């Protein structure tokens, strides 16, 4: 009898409901979209530098910014912050890998502040070199807002206030993604309004404003109240 039981095939594993499988797929769309948007300005800048190095930019092309320490810190810091931050916003990953979420969150705290502070450093350097005053103010607000959001998010999770922690970190990631959205606002806006100091500043500001508007919609979106799972029902007294 034991031999027969050992030889019997194992019962098939129950498949998750279709709604659950769809929700899991959709849950990965947000991190994927955030990473894609964050990589757009990096790829565009790399292609631009490659074109200028080969002389394809033309005689009137604007030279790319030199790779100073501030530029490197900002690019590397913002890239890591956006990519890791995208995974941090995945509800499934937070639920299934809480230890990873905490470890990555501690890493993001320092990296995000590096990205924000180096961005402020670059803004001041650009203003001292005679850049647009309005663009300087907008960059100052964005860099400060990102740094403050990260600090407030950290303070909230120290108080075990998960809702406020989530809200502030979503805002920080939204500001960090500003460069990705600005690729579109600048590209489309300059084709319509032309390229002036005022239009460039306003179109840069539009990139941050769009991201923050989307972030607030996500934060204020009412949560769905699903039916409790069988395990949770069984655990009820």
C-alpha cells in the first residue's frame, strides 16, 4: 500500500484565479513604466554625447555638459533611485519580500539625497554661470522638494505611518522622474512655442508638474476592498 501511495501522482496545484493573475501582471506595469521613463533621459544624453564626440552635432550644436563630479553624482544617484524606487512601489514585492524592501529603502534614503543635493549643486552652478533665473528657481524647488519628501518619508516610516511614508516616497520618485517627462514636454513644447529662455523654463517646470499631479492622483486613489482570502477568514476567531 505504501508503495502504491508513493507511486501515485501528486495532486495538481490549484491555479490562482484569473483576476489574481491579471492583477499580478498589472502590478508589474507600474515599475516597468517608471524604469522606462527614468532611462529615457539617460539614453538620450548618452546618444547626444556620442553624436557630439563624432562631430555629428553640427557647428551650431550646443556642447554637452562636462562630466564633473556633480554631474556624475546626479546621473548615477538619480538612475539608481528611480530604478530601485520603481521596485519599491510594487505592492507584490513589498508584500512578498519585506526584508528586501526595508534594505533597499535604507539604501534609497542615501542615494536619493545624493541625487537631490547634487541636482541643487548643478542648479547653483548653472545660475552662477548666467543661466535662466526662472529655471534656477524651478530646479531649486524640485531639488528641495525631492530631498524634503525623502526625509519626511523616512520620518513617517520611523513612526510606523505607512500611508504617509508611501505618499512622500511616491512624490520623491515623481520629482526624480522629472527629466524623463521633460524629454516630452521640451520636445513637443519647443516645436509649438519655439525655444526661448522662458519657454525652456516653463516646459521644464511642466515636466515636474505633470509628474506631481499624477503622483497625487495615485496617492488619493481610493483603495479597493477585496474579499478576504480563505487563510484570513480561517484565522478569524
